[in-house]
C-alpha cells in the first residue's frame, strides 16, 4: 500500500521575505512522517538558503500510488554519524574490582522549586566515579608520570581522524598480533579493532578472557605512525598478567587509546572519520568520551 503526504508550508528567510506552498504531495515510505523531515526535504530539495522559521500546515496522509521514490528520512536528516560509545549509568561495572559510578541528584527538581517561579524547576546532577568508566580515552599521563595529560592533548589528535577498521573476530582468535595490520594504509589514522566483543557488554563474561593486541602489534602500529588505536573489548592489553606492553608502547609514542568501543560492525572498513573528545582535565590521564564516526 502506497502513502503520500499532502501539506501546505510557509518559509521565512533571515534576510527578509518568504515563500509559501499549497497542497504539496510527496511520496512517503510509511503512513506517517514528522514535520521536521518535511522541513528538511523542502530546504534541501528547493536548495533554499538563509532559511528562518518554517511552518508545515494542514498535513494529511492519503493512500495514493507513488510517483517517485519515497522520501528517505535518514538521508534527509543527514544521519551520517555512528555512535561508538556505551551508555554510562548508575551502578555500571566497567572493570572487575573497580567501583561503579554513582549518579544522583545534587539538587532535585522538587527541591529546586523553592528557588524559582511557579512552573520553573531544574535538576543539577552529581556524579561520583573513577576515570576508567564506560568508553574512555587513555593519554600518555595514564601510563607515564611525565606524559601529557588530557589538558595537553590537542583537538587535532581527537577530532575527525581518518579512520580504518581492522576486523578480527573473537571467535577466531583473541590474540591480535602484528600480521593483522600488515598491507594496510595506517600512517596518521585512527585504527579501530573490531572483535565483536562488545556484544557481551555489561555481562559477566565481558570482563574476562577478552580479545587484546600483542606487544608486536602495538610496536608495529607505533612504527607505522598511527594517531590512535581503539578496540571494542575490555582492554587493549592482555590483563591476565601484570604487564601492559601495548599501553606502554602506544602511550610512550603519544598514540592515544580508546577502549570499550561498540558498534564497530556498523562501519565500513574505510571512508569515515573518528572522533573521541574527553573534557580538558588537568592531571588526569583517562576519561570517558563520546566516541563516534562520521561517514563520508
């Protein structure tokens, strides 16, 4: 069954003037469509510039045969971003033996009412947590006392890095050595290691016997001049021992590390940029990030 949307619209321009349209009909994929999607369609399809307020009026859905390809709301909203971060919630265990975050009200909405006019209230939250929580970034200070902390990491080391995904299924091996990275264009890139281990996130087995890079892999990546290495497992190092050769090799060369990534399977091998930005903390070497990819 085909659906079409019929509507009027008005557009105001920021430099004055405006346009109107009546009884527009567009093919849609389902039996409803949000006003915001129609606004994006109008602006993009008509190539309008300096657009101010847009109104969608008298919208109705009708059953009528399609005349062209239905509107793709994902493309209209320019959904080119893939979220690669886990959600942090109260009580989340990221590492066995380390405390979960405490997330609560510092000032609740109810208590805030006495400070504001009737009908106005706010919430101020309070978070108590260790820095190794959720999806986080390690910088040199995490491993080395004289290494750069988060306040010294430049934005160009964190934002819109040319990315490449290297897939090594945890069902095949959990030991990821240098050979998996050979014959690849690596220099200056964010290398994201997709193992599929994130499927166990927030489960007991996520915290043990996880995929990891070997020391020779870390040294190879460092020699190739990568900017950042990320992985979708509990740690980039083998945590069964008390040495951390991968952290040592990468952070020693000021190559940043992001652990506990997710959704790497949604990315192409290449053709995207990677961003992971923590707050600008002085004296801190690790902190949660909102990591994401932007598709080309």
